[in-house]
C-alpha cells in the first residue's frame, strides 16, 4: 500500500463499499454529491476513484489526478472513460459486469415475456374495466430462435437464463471465438439475420457499435424480429426504430436504454420521434434499470473491491 491510500467515491453506491475498501487499508471519502469542478480540484489527493457514469473520466479531469493508481467503475460500461490516456499513464481500470449480469439477463427475459403476452396493455385495460381476451392473445417463447449480439458477461447471462424455455440460441461476438457449447451455438451475424425471431443486443458503446443498427442492417433480417436492447441506446436511433416499425421489420421492442436518456435535452426532432415510438403498444420501455436491482447494487461492490485487491486492471 502506498503512503497515500485515499479513495474518492463520486457517485451513489451501496454503502457496503466503504467497509469493504477500509478492510483493504484504504481511507474512503464518500462524496456522491460532488460536482465535476470540485473533483478536478481535489482529485490529486487520491490514489483511487470509484465511479458510475455521472462524470466523464476525460483527459482534462485525469491530467489533474497526478497520484491516481486506479479507477473502479461500478458497473460495466466504459464509454465515458478515456481508455488510451489511462493506458498511457498506467492507471488501472476495474469494472464489475459480473455484479449485475444476472440482473440484466433476468430483466431482458422478463420484459420479452411481458411484451409477448401484452402484460402492460392487458393490465391497463383490466384496470379500466375492459376484458379483452382475444386482443391480448399472447406469443410463446418456446420454439423461437434467439440471436445474441455480443457474448460477454451480459450476453452469456441472458443466454444461460434462456435454458428451459425450449429455444434455439445463436450467439455472435466479433472478438470471441470457440465459445459455442451446450445450448448456445456460435454463429455469424449473417446466420442470426437469416434465422432469428428475437435479437438481444449485449455490446458496449464504442465507435464501432455507435449507430451500428441501421435500417439497412435491419432489412438484412429474413423476417420481422423482436428487438431487445439492454446495452446502450446509441447503437440504434429513434429514427431507425420508427422506420423499422413502419416498414414491418420489427414486431416489437424491449428498450431499457435510449439514444438520449435525458428527456430535457431532446432536440425537437428527437422529441417527435420518441413520442411516435412511445405511442406504440408493441414497445416496452424501462429507465436503464436492467442491471439495477437491490442484489446487484451490493454484488457490484464485492466484485469491484475484489478486483482492486487483486490489482489486475481491465487495461492490462
């Protein structure tokens, strides 16, 4: 342990993170309310930062972190972190996708089942005294072909939890090979386009994945699909989603993430496109909570502190 053993926590965390870090010899400064300007002014005092996604870890901020040895990202996404600069500085990066992968897998399946069985629509109708059985006839998951786009922690969890539903699972990951076993078939993206009834997206947001799902990509599927996105909203735009629905390329969608999740910053066009999307009964929304359970809130801490203890950073 270095002489300076101070860690700054800049986002809301399950409070178990404090004794876990203290048990490893760190002095913890829990400041979830801290603003970016204050972080920049104080960050030189710390060897560690624990973050979620409130404040971008860009070069401007990190240049002030002259004593920083590691960043702990409570969760999976790394798109707001300047990874090349961390590597240049030798600052270790730890994230914790293992902590909320079960939550994401369960949420994706639960929302898909709700979509198939018109749960939101039926619930609202019954509350209004409408008893419409035929209008709420459901679709079975059994027998479907499920495409998994991205086979990291989240994609694997989703695929694993599909066992028992009598489905065929095809998984594609551009950067992984040799993982097809058991109930999962390693596939090309083209094979998924040819066969899938459902596509579930499980990739990080990168320059490569931003806007990846264009109208042309969706036109490449051989039949209308159900789309699940619990990854990052920026991989598919409001405009593309609406166009795909209008053209009959999508049968329904589960959207835990959006192209823009700050409603107050919508452009006029985004507002109109979102309202059009929100008017569709075959779309289920949730506010980026797929990995946000009471259990994952605590498990993320355990995973993160164990990785900090081991000292093996994401960039190594």
